């Protein structure tokens, strides 16, 4: 009951924040004749066209983020498992990977993958897949640490119980350990999805036609950075609030299933 009440209050706070920002934006539209809010005014043809142009980048932002985080979850789990081993060599593989990847700024990694990887591996790579690879690599190091912490938080008795019914290591992880660990790390995984949505804006530097790139192109055309970037802020705000709400709903659903 307490968790539901806190969640309800949190949703109300986010909704009030969104409404306040929308009201502020609408108020700014009419508070000065020197500001060109007409460029994003939905009541005019040009304003509606500009808004449609900005929103057209939403598809690639979502596709890029979901593809990258799907890959990073799988890679992160594969990297986390050696870190749980008693073998020092396997643990060193985990530690070296995590430390190296986390040390590289994500913008630098995007540029290296797009401009450096084709020369190094003699392959052609599209803007989309360059962004996916860079984002997935960067996030996989964080996912590895999240999975490692989640798995280590499971009581040792769960392993012993699985062993007592003759489950091997793979089945123990699949049916006993990981389902419990995922329930515990779900908030952290949700935070990483939000992080991924925000970091996807950096892929605009190599020409990815996502939300930020669309906004930059419209600013060059209309010369109204304040108005265009305000809409961009609202786009990311609404998108992330929806994702955060979905993650919290899933978390409550899994907790309810666990109680049942």
C-alpha cells in the first residue's frame, strides 16, 4: 500500500512538472514579440510542418536506443559471469573490459567507431549501426556491473537448493538465480534505458537523423535556437517520463507476481 501511494504521488509530481513546463513554454510564446515562437506554433501551417519535422526523429531515437540497450544487456550479462568466477584469469577479463570501456567518453567512442573502425577492420558501417555499436559497448560495462551486483545479492542457499535438485550451472542461472536477480536490478536497468535515450542524442554528431539532429537542422533553417531547443527539451522530457512510468509499472507487476 505504501509503495503504491509513493508511486502515485511520484506520478502526480511528474505530471505537474510536465504541465508546468508546457504552461511556461506557452507563456513564453506570447510574452515577447521579439521571440519567434511562431516557428513551432501548431496553429499555423509552417509551425505544424516544423513540429512534424522535429517529431520525425523520434522513430530513430527510440529504435537506436532499444537496439543498443538490447545488445548491451546481453553483452553485459556475458561479461558479468566471468566476474563471478573463482578463476582469477576470468575475473581479470571482466575487470579489464569494464575499466577500459568505462574510461572512454561515449562521444569519443562514437567517433572512433564511425571513423576508425571501418579503417581498422576494412568494413563499411552505416551511421545507425555505428551509433548502436558505440552505445551498446559503452553501456555494456555498466550493465555488467549491474548484473554482477544483482547476482551476488542472491543468497547462497539458492545455489545449494538448485544443486540439491541436480540442476547444472546453466539451468541454475536460467531458472533460479537470474529471475530473482532481474527483479532486484530492474530499477537500475530502467535507469540505463533512460540514460541510453539521452545519450542517443550524441549520435547526431555523425549525422544520425534522430531528435537532436532534426532540431539542429531546423535551427540552421529558422535561426530560432531558443524556440526549437525548448521543443526538443519537451520531447525528451515526455519520452523519458513515459519510459520511467513503464519501468515502474513493470516493477510493480513483477513485485505483485512475486507476492502471489
